[in-house]
């Protein structure tokens, strides 16, 4: 008899209990993966943001604007070497007056350069040309166009949280994502259209942020400092950071929620450990007599220890694998695509990534070992005579 | 009926099993109650900022103070018969901005803090505001006070410190205030005109508040100002405004917590089922004896269901005891409307306690029912023969 065979056969002595335990572990692994996926997906847009892009915003507040002439300074290689291209945008606070969607991002951006810098969004050249000709032209992400039920050539009326009244646009193009994390729910229209309107006098010739593409991603810290130093003596100081940090600065208050997620995913592992430890403890108690017999016929305490720990690890691994299968099926197969479709503003990419799956399997193995440890030590240390005499 | 003492002793004999099962349920109840307490905390912090007889006026189309803007003729919004004079003024105009601040915990992370430019009348408008350390800001200066909930959480935003809202235009923190636990405690308050001058926005305010002479006059006031051709504004009861602001956040917190807790409870219920199944299997001899002594199937069923429910309830109580410790902790969350951070407490209410206990009873019932039915079907003769 080797340890594995003995442990395997023992598994199905109490079939109902083993199956319930396996289901518990599988469910726990599924929940663990779901929580970690939310956490991962929340940061994913930011983490997969282009490494060669820098965002420059007002130092004091995300709502304060910069003078438009800053863009000329940033494009001047004699002032800041290393910037290949720079574009800008203003936040529009877009709202659908017909209420078909609760929230989407609308920007007024420079129509000459926006899509050159934001190259994860693919626009047909004909649409871009049409945009240059059409003052009130707007380009929408494919998902947003679907939600708003518009196609190229349609008129589109949008309201704003910041600028009064209704704004009438003409849809000149629809962009599609070239990277999985591209937000497919944004709307971009021409900055000059906003700037020339009498309702935007308070933001005249001002821009929300500059997005620039740099030659060498390793120099991003250096270039960021150079930009901020250039404007340090001006009235409006800047704060330049990676695109990732820029996106996270809007989610600043969310970091605590994410740490709560970390805590909660540890809690589910603890619950799993308690259930598994209970199962193993019950098994061991019922078999105390047997272990006494094994010891009496010459198996060393190490063997008994191995039998019990091996059994715990085997249940946890089997449950873990079942949980991973459930994850693939439910999250990556069904829920993930649905979330990407409907909530792409928050979760442009919602799939359980490989590191999370690996982590969940490591987690179950650790839990298996930890929950088998105490009963295993107890049983292996018990005196043979006690074990044989013990009645439950 | 089988004496309850039998169940209690059975649970005590199987110490490890009992502790593990109750522990699992305790953890689920902990998560369940914690999420609800946080949602309740958010609700309280935001809604308690509002009063039924206060009205907040924003630019038409703006849902929050931050993106709203009303011209300097806003004072006319207070020149109406429905409006009560507070500290000699009818309309309280304020400016609201968010500033970027670096966390003081050394993580280097940045977040957004809400700064409100107000007046002495604006502070008098909210009698719940109390200075708890330092002093009140002198009107017309760059002195500000910081809410207790965020005091010291960010660099430069603590007593005796200063931060800039424009180059070489610092605001100095001279005091810390409380506001009866409302979300005002997550704000910085300074002088309206000084802040507007620093920002170069002398001609606008973000929002206007007025107090009605009587709450029933709201409709009359709303019709009058929304119909006024000189303005393009929307009037909302302050209470409703904050209620709407808090809905997203507290709904998100409780909803998310609920989903997590229900998923967790599946694991805990299976755990309870395993334990009770084991109990039935190990005690079939005892059950047979009880049956032979004359206890009916029904009393065996009731006895085992009671044992499962008792076990779950014990776990639930332990979970509740630990979750109450969270009342001492505050938790920063994000206000979606302003991108700014508000700090809320975990707030227990009798309703949360009751629902957590009901939740644990349900877990015990669902986990224990099938094993209890199995127990009631044990045949006395077979069981005693072993």
C-alpha cells in the first residue's frame, strides 16, 4: 500500500461528505476567482494603458483647465526633448437626454491629432476625413453607438453636466478597439466646435489635459519631470504622470474598496479551510481505531501523518480544479463577455487571467495542507494503545 | 420532544467540528453585516447633511454641486416670501472644487479632496457645525477649517498646515470641525471670496442654498425660481438631493456586500450540512435508542433542525460581536459625483443585527434540514443492532 492509494480509497469511504466538501471548495475557488477578477479588471484598463503615453493635467485639481498654448510648448522639442506627438481633450460631462445609458465618457478633442496618439482605437480613414470636414462631427465607440442606437450619418443630441443646453452632433464615424482594454463606450467630438460655442466662454482656449506619446518608455519619469518643470514658473502648474496613474487619479477614493476586496478574498479561503478542516477532523476521528491498527502492524507515525495530509491535499486539489473549471465556464464563458458588453466603461476587459487561476490553486493547496495539519499531527502522535482503546 | 440539553452536549463533545462550522458561519455573517453597516454609514453621512426645510439650487442640467454654476445675481434667489432669513441673509452661495492631495500615509498615492468656499452666514446656516480644535477661520482671509474625518489624512490638509490651490496662493488650516457625522466632515471649508479670487472665478458660485419659512412652501418656491427667466436653475429639497447622491454609493456597497455574502453562505451552508450529516451518521445508535425510548420521528427531526439552527445562530452571534468592533473604524470611499473621497464609519442598526441573525438561522435551516430528515428516518431496530 502506498500513501496515495490509501488516501484515494479513503476519500470515498464517506462519499456524501467528500462530495459536499468538493463542492464547497469548488464554490469557494469560484468566488475567490470572481473577486480577484473584479479587482484585476478594475485595474486592467489602467495597467494595460500604453506605456509610451504620458498625461499632463492641472496640478491642483482634475477639474481645473490648462491654457491651450501649453500644447505648443510641449510639442517644441527644444523645450522638452523626447515627445513624439501630443494631443489634448476636454471633459464634456456627457449625458444622454433620452436616458438610454446612465454614464459614458464624452470628450472634446483635437480632431487633427487625437486618434494618432490614442492609437488603440481604430477609425476608418474615410471617417477621419469626414471628421475634418464636419464641424459638429462626432466619433463613437462601437458599443456606445449600439447603446445609443445610432449609425454613421445620424444626428445625435447630447446634454452635458458642465455646459448648458442641448448639443447637436453628427455621427461621422465609429471606432473599434485594437487592444482589449480600449474603452468602447466613449464619444469624441471636435474641440474647436466646443471652443467656438458661446456656451463655453468660461473654458475658452483652455484644455483639460494633454496626452503625449514619448520616444522611449523608460524615460517617462524624466520627461514627466521636464514637463512639470517647464510650467513650474507659470500660473497654472502641471502634474504629469503615466496614463495609468492618470486614470487611477479619478479612482483615488477606490483604493480602500480594493483593499477590502483583498480582505474578502482571504475570508473565503478561511471559510474553505474551516469546512475542509472539519471534514478531515471528522474523518480522522472516525478512523482513530484504524490508525491505531496501522501503527500496531508497523507503520511509523510519519506514515499516518502522510495518509491524513495526503487526503486533505487530494480533496483540496480536486476541489480546486473543479473550481477552476467552473471559473472558465461561468466567468470567462458567460458572465465576462456579458459584463464587457454592458459595462465596458468600468470593465472593458473582464476575464479571469492566468495568474489569478494559478493563485487560486496555490491557495487551495495551502488551505488543504493547513487544514490537514492539526488532525494529522494529532493522529500520528497518539499512542497506539490509546488509539486502539478509544471509543467514540 | 428531545431535551435541548442533548443537542447542546452533542455540540460540546465535538468541539473542533462545532467550532469549525460555527466559525465558517461567523465569517459569512461578518461579511454580510460589515457591508450593510458600511452602506448604512454612507447613507447616514450623506443624508444627515440635509434638512427638509433646506433647498439647494443648482444650474439646470447639473446633478451635483461640482459641475454646477450660477451667476453672481444668485442673491435674488433669496428675495422671495417663502425664504427665511438665516443670519440676516436669504440665499447662501457657495463654491465647490476638488483638489488633488497626496496621502499622508507615505504611499505616494493621490486622491481628491472637496474644498467648499463659504461665508460666515453659510457656516451659521448649519448649526451642527462645531469647531473641535483650533479656531474658526477669519472671514475674508485665506484661513480654512478641515472636517474631522479627513483631517490629517492628506499632506498639507491638517491643523497648522497649508496647501496651495493656485501658485503661491496657499490656504492655511486653522481648525478642525465636526458636523454631526455628516459628509461635511470630509470637506475643507474656506472663505468664498478668497477662494473664488484665487481661482479667478469671482463671478460664479456652484450652488445656492435657502431655508424655507415652512417645508410645505417648497413647491411654490420651486415653481417660482424654475420659472424665472433670469435664471436657468433647478431647485431640489436638500434632503432629496443628498438622498439621491447617496443612493449610488450605499446601493453599490450594500448590493455588492449582499452578493458576496450570499455566495459565501453557500460554502458555509455546505459546511453545516457536512457537520450535521456527520452527526447523524455517528449518532445513529443514539437516535435508535431515542426512538426506542418513545420519541417520535417528528421530535427527532425537530431536535436535529434545532441543533443545526442553534449552531448557526451561535456562529452568527460570534460574527456579530466581531463586526461590532468595526464601529470603531472608519473607511474611505469615493463619492461618484465629485470624484472626491469621503470617510464613513461602519454603522450598526437594529435592523442589520436582526437581518444578520435571520440570515444565520436560514443558513442553519438549509444546511441542517436534509440531515435532520435522514435522522428522523433512522429505523430504531437497525440502528441499535449496529
